[in-house]
C-alpha cells in the first residue's frame, strides 16, 4: 500500500516537471520569434518601398535609393522590367550587327559602350573605367588529323564539328603543325603534379581531364617539360563526360593540342600500356593577328579596400547568336 502511494506521488512529480519544461520551451521559442520578426522589420525600408523608378523614354530604367542602409536587401532592388529593358537593348545591338555580339565585332564594341555609358550616367556610387588587353585570334583551318600506329597498324580517328560523333576536336590556342609523327606517353594520375611530367620531353603527352588543376595549367606543365604535343581525353565519369570538348589553353601555349573522346583516349592508354604507340598529328591555323578588347571595371567609392568582393561576367556572345538567353 505504501509502495503504491509512493509510486503515484513520484509519477505526479514527474508530470509536473515535464509540464514546466514544456512551458519554458514555449516561452523561449516565442522570445526567439519575436527577435527574428523585429530583425526582419529592421531590414525593410520605410513604407515597404525599396526602390523608386526614374522616368526615361525608351532607354532602360534604373532603380535608385537615397543612401540605402546596411540592411538594404539587394534582391529586392532587382526588378524584372529593368532586366528586360537591358536585354532588349542587347538584342537591338545584336540585330544591328549581324545577330552577334562576339568579340571583335561591332556588336561587341557597342555592347561595351552601352555598359560603360549606362554605368557612368546612372551609378554615381561607382568609379567606372575601361581596361584594354590584346587578344590573339584563333581560327582552325581545314580538319585536323589524328592517326595512331599500334603494332604497325594505322588507325585514322574521325573528326567532326558534331562533337557527339567525333573522336577528337581541336583545342583553342593550339599551335599548328604539319603532319608529324610522335611517340606517345601517358601522363600518370591527372597530370596536376610536376613530377607527372618528368618523362614527356620530345613526345606526345596523353593526359586525362579532371583532377585538382585546370586544363590550362596542364598545358603549362606540358610546355615547361618540353612535350612535343598534347592530347587531352575525357574521363568518362558520367555520360556527359564521353565526347570530346573544345577547351582553351593560354595564349602563350606553343604546343599542338587536341581533345579526344573517352573511348579514343582509353584506347590509346590501353595500347600504350602494352606496346609502343606513336601518333601522327596535323593541325592548321589561320589568322594569327591580335586585336584589342576592352573590359569594363567598376569599384565602389566607399568601403574597405582590404575587404573587397569581386563579381563579374562576360559581355560578349558567341559568333552564332546574340547571347541573350545564356549570358545576357
């Protein structure tokens, strides 16, 4: 009997303790929500207005604020109609310049002028300036040729501008070369370490893409260790990593270079592990001239120069179109 009363008393005390904890939790959550709501209210400008729209005729509108507070929400300042006005202007430029804004065309020059003038006239908080740099033209001439010789048997790999049907493609800023034979060497790992390139001198180096370095960095290592040619091949890790891809080396590159499909590259890797493999390579280029390209830069007039955030984008399109959907 006494034991039963003791058990009932303990159960009652336990329930009271649980109830107290629930009340405390509810009170803490209410306090936290109150603080959060107060912070959100502080983020909103007065009257819920985030921007004001200037009145202009047909040119893109701009959004402006009078000294936005540190809590001003950048996303709220972006308006769809303003974005569309700028996109329409870029489309107009492309329409009047052969449907392109590619580097080296009138459409690109007008795009840069438009961006520069708009920022100068409508962004008083920014220091806006141009930077010029020379760009080397790169145009492939004819179809490149790649032939392998394995155990005295030649195989000609197929080239097509349709990369899904091609065994290989060219690399931008590849050097040109007449039909020349090279012994092939496979670069171990991903070719991101200098040690991987110790034995490539005088040979065509075959390296898989990927790893902790860029394709351009691999190209620099191939040049540094005196490879005679450079062959990349796709890594086959997914179905999107099977076909050859057009990539870009640095303009200082001195080597002929191609990019092979996963199947073509793996075929050469497997053969090189068992036999001496050589390749024949031909790449023709035209138009080695260079031209000047201008970038538009803008720095905020205020802020800590030691705590700078850099954002950017490219102002050009591909030669085949105006570049509105992908990078407008």
